[in-house]
């Protein structure tokens, strides 16, 4: 939202007032905050203090390296909910310090980060800087904090009827954007990875992957300059990122208050860890969930026979399926979602699930759900009578025909509705369902509706709904199967939803550009402490040509989680290329990449354990997280790190031509053992069984077995394998974890080049020095 018409003029439909002075700076009695009284014009006489707006700015030390700033216009406005669930694991201890000098001004220090308010009351100047070196992080300078009305007001009396007279009130701030600084994150976004030049609304929508809308909006962004900012509201946040003022990032909300947290690293992994302390760490997911997920697809024809045939053929082709997913039409048409199997297609769902598992065709079962109830189902009437559905202000159940005919929306602010919904999930577990795809939850109404919890604000509920919806289902699975065994496959999210893994990238087209969109989306969401992520391999909309399917398979099996799923066409490989028997056919390619991922499980799961503890993405992990001092790494949105030690670059062409960047250091080609020196761009050509996959210098890589019993949750430390050494030196090491995530020991390279700690590995292991 632009408040100005260029640099010199105010936008025609806006009235804008800026904090011009810092009239007083008052330390809070507890010594942990500064309160600034900021008039919207310069104060030179007593008369200047009349008939003007003031803004209060509170700068508060939160914990080491984290400072919050809240701007308030009318302090009498109610603080409505819902609010983000901050510090779910407890707030870290912090000792703030406030100091003042005539030359510098007033400084509040929170560990490694300080904020200094300049000494000149007629110069609006707040600078955030490193507490030790004094290096500036970012700042709020002249006309960087303000309020606005839209449409423009011509008489101050109009403000007395805000909201009822169609006049909206906004608070905004504009932080400085440094030369060469790039901005990233803000949830799962599909456009250019560097957000500079973009206008972004943090507002969940069901818009597909080829638009500026997003399913997972997170009000946190990460800067290449060593800090991040988290905007503390689940309501809509509008950002102009170098797009109104080229040298500033503007954050605006329609409210009387705007609060954000600046998080200092300066390295990005430290920033993410602090952000995760604020909003929640991503919990562990079971090892089996890293295996291949296969779906019925969406509108395809499927029944018990279809499912059994797919899984039998996958087994015969030596492609193990870890999880089979029943998409929407496990339910009867028009009955979504009443949790009742379509008995015409699935006459004995409990028996079928049991038979599939006992036959070893699949390890786990997933089913689709959403938070809506179509009125064709008797469950609609039941839920409506019980008060489990969101209502209009006149008492009617809120309904529309978009998606499901006459559908209602489950009101998760009603504890009884939550209990009912959880009981429905429990009944699915009773028949053998292990995990739930929590689809939809983006199109949440804000006008003319009334929630059971009358204290919540409709606009703030729109994004927050994703949190309470996924929380209800996830915690049900935790209670049923254990804390480390719960798995979702969610589409919508907001800040904090990383606590309910995992999620996938939504509805992509079956095109190469959509594959690139998915890469950017996974990179982006990882910058909000979502450790796990997946996508629809082959794309969702349309039928992928064989070459694209195979390229997507290679990418998808290097994501933390991997699922074959489509809309109106199947994703089993023999349907893709008419069961071709040519070399590198779809079946052979899928088998090869599944085998590689299984072999990588000792490495992947150790990386996952570290990621969960720190709030980092497993894969896709942005190259910049590992190489933050490399300016080129901040522009790399067509490649990613698989954990900290392996770099992968998807191929986007049928011919196999690919260009990728290797950061500084020696990198070893995983396939050939060739060593390349970074930093620099490279070009290669690949068939369908490989892509650029490079191992970082100093890596001790533990590889398990490609095949065998136990699925992906096998005993990879007890069945033999390889320990590969890539440019190691004394002290190079890796942590060994078992399939439960428990640390078993450490392999470390000694002074003589020998690997110590091999006694923790059972079976036949070979140590190979690759480079």
C-alpha cells in the first residue's frame, strides 16, 4: 500500500502524518524499555502542542539480540485477539541496560543488539546497531514512522467516527534498506526470492503457485544485512519492500498499533534460531515420513482395487511406498468433510488398510480432510445445531458455494467444536489411518461473521485460523501415536505453524516454470523455521511430460519429504511414459532416486535432528544460510542445500543443461568424485539419473543401504554401509543418530587421518576417502 505519490506528493486518497519530533524519551520503571512521545509536527512553542496527533513508540529489550518496537496512535483502542502464541517454550532470560550521553543520545541494549535514540529532539533518529562494534544494522530516520487515513480526511472531526464512516486508519514504519541489501522470506512465496521491489500482502489465499498470493503467509522477513524482522500481528500486513521508497522497507497495518521485533544474528542461522525461540521450534517427525508418499491423485477414478493395484505394481517394480494417501474422493461427493468413507468404492476401509499393511505394500496411511462441512451431509445439520460452525452476525450459519455446495466452516474457537473435530480424527485412527492431509483453510471470511469466542477480531482470525486448525489435528495425532510420530500434510500456515509439521507447496502446474516456483517456495518457507517441506512431484495441474516428471522426481526426492500427487492424472511412473522400457524410463528414474534418498538417511536424519533443535530448514535450505558472506549466495534461487553439507541444483530442461553456483571452497561431485573449486558458476549436462550434487569440503558422510526391510525407518547404523570422506582434516566429524533421533556417537577424523568412533556402527562398513 503506497501512502505517497512519488517522493514529493502524498497519495491522492490518503492523509499522512509523520512522527517529526522525539519530544520525550522516558525509561520504563523496570529498566527494560524506552517510551518515546513523538508529535506529528515540530514543537517549538506551547501552541505547537495543540491540535495534532502524537505517536508513542516503545522500544523494549526482549532477549539477547532481540528488541521489539511498538508504535501506538490511540492507546485507548482495545487490544483484541487472537494473538500469536509467543515464547511457547518459555522466554529466555535477559538483562537490559539503558544509558544516556549528551553526544550520542539514549541507548537501550539487549545483549548483542542495541537501539539508540538520537539526542536532537527535532531529528527523528532511531538506530539499531551491534552492541560491541557499533556497526549499524538498520534505522528509522526522518518521516519513517507515521499514521494515515484513507480516504483522505478534510476535517479532524471525521476521525471521531473511524470505521463507521468508511475511513480506515493505518500505522506504518519504514526501516532503512542498505545498498546491496536483499530481503527474503515472508512465508512460502513463489515469485522472485529477493523481495526488494515487491509489494507483498501477508494474507492467506488459495491462489495456486503461479501468482503473488500465498497459502502460507508468515510476517517475518530475513535481511542479507544480518537481521530479521517479525511483525507481531496475525492480521493483514502490507509491505512495500523498496517499492515506495527505494531505500526503505515499509510495514503497514490497519490498526492503532504496530509492533515488530528486530532479531540480530548477525549470521542468518542464528537469526532463525532466535525467531524459533520467539514463535516455536519445529518438532521432530518420524524417519518413515522421509520415504515416498504416493497418492490416488485428486479427481481421478479410484477405488479399493485401484489402490491395491498401484501398491502391488510399485512393490513389483522395487519402488517402496512408505505412505499411501487417499485424496478427497475417499469421501462421498458433496459430503466433504464428514469423515465417512465412500462405501461404494471402499466397502471395507479398515480391512483394506489392515491388508495393505500386513502384505508389506505400505507402511502408513494418510487421508485428506479440510475444515469445511458440505450441507449435503447429515453431519452439517448436526454441527450447525451444536454451534460448531462459524455464524453470521444475524445468527445464520455462514455458508457459500465456493468449493463445496453450501459448506460451513468449523469454528475452532469453540472448545466443543475442537473436541468434536478431534473425535472425528480419532475415529479415522481407529481404522488404521496414521497421518492427515489438512488441506485448505485459507479462505476465511472476515465480513459479517461471528465467532464463538466473541473476543477475537475477524480480520486477525483470517490468517490465525491456519494455526488453530492444524494444531487441533496435530495434537490429536500426538496423543494417539506419540509426540514424535505425528505428521500432517498441511497447505496453509502462519507464523508459529512450524510447530505442526509438515506442509507442502500447494497446487502447481505441470511445467518447468512451476518447478522453479516450487524451488523458490521451499527456500522461502525455510526462512520461517519450517524444517520440513514437500511439493507435488510432477506438478498438480495437468499431465507432466515424461522428461518433466523425471526432473521433478530428482528434485522431489531431495526435499525433506517427497510425494507423488496430481489433480486429474495419476503420478505412478508407468502411466507417465506408457510403461516405457527405454533406459532412464520413469519407473527406473523414480526407483533410483528413492534408493538414493534411503541411502542418505543416516545423514538426512542427523541433519534433521540438528534442524529441529535450532529452527533451521532441513531441505530445502537456502545456500545463503550456509554462506552468508557470499553476496552471490543471496541470489541463488535455483539450487539449495540438503542439510549443511550437500548442495543440489535441479535441472529444468529436457536436454539436461543446467547452470549452478558453487560457493567458496572445494566441492566433490557425488557421482564422479571430481573435485571443483569454488566460488564460481558452472555449466553441466545431466541425464535423468543425476543432477548437480556436490559434497562440501570437510564432510564425513555416512551412507546406509539403498534397499532392505524396515522402510525408511530402518536401522541404518546396524546394517552396514559406507563412510565417505570428502576433503577432511583432523577434527572433521559427523554425529550419528538412530531412527528415533537419539545421538549414538560421533565419527571424528584423527591426526593420522583415521576415523575414530567406528565402534558405534554395526555390520560391515567400509571407509572410503573420496577426495
